[in-house]
């Protein structure tokens, strides 16, 4: 039931969760009904033609993931080996990392024998609600959403440099001059 809960939370769709889990929509709905009673919360509410997770469902996500990881570790006695385990990730990113960072990284990983599949979602200007929908776990963007709950790590630091043609104009000294 907890795996079903996480899958619905990731997919934000009962039918897509059912397809991913290889069960019927009815089975997913029954599992959610039981969890609604256990957690005393609707967990997901209908919005238009889709569903949206409740605040309680979002707050349960990390605890449920941790619990399932702990349970899996009870029976899984082997170390993770990236050369043996196929890996799949969904990453939200803008064009720069998709076209300039990841091709080289993926080529190097493939040459080392690591089976990695990445699905990219264009990040645009991301908002917290999209991140909370859990369609992806990693967001690479120059403009991260402002939210205290998000863990943010700077991958690169750079300073802004303005290029200008001295034959055409003097260097801009203000933002307004730069914008012209």
C-alpha cells in the first residue's frame, strides 16, 4: 500500500500509477481507501480532470520513502553496484544542462559501463507546487523556487560579465544603460 501511495504521489494519476505498478486502477483505489482511513486524510483530492496531493500526503512522503528503504534493506544484503544495477532518473532542467552538461556526463558513464537512463522535463521557471508533485527529484535551474523545505546546492558559481563593442558604444554603467 505504501509503494502504491508513493507511486500515485509521483505520477499524480491513479491510472498511470496502476500501469506503472502493473495492477488495476481499482486495486490502486482500494489501497488508497485503506491508507485514507489509516492516515485520517483524503491524501489526494480531485482537481479538474486530475488529482492533487494534500499537505498531509506531501508531509508523509519522506517518512514513507525512508520506511520502505529500511524495509528493503532488511532483505537486501548486497551493496549497490552502479555497474550492475540499471538506473532511471527524471530530472527537470533548462536547456543549458540538457544540451551542454548531460551529453558529456552520460557518454562518460556509458563508456564506464553504467546503465543510466535519464528522462528530462523542461524546468522553465519552476514553482514549488510542481516540485511537490514529485514528478522528479532533481531540479537543475538558475532560478530555484524560494522555499525553506527545499535542499539547494550550487553546482557552479560564476560572476556576470558584460561584453560590449567599444567601437559602437561606451561601457554601460547602470542597469538601465545595460538594458538599452
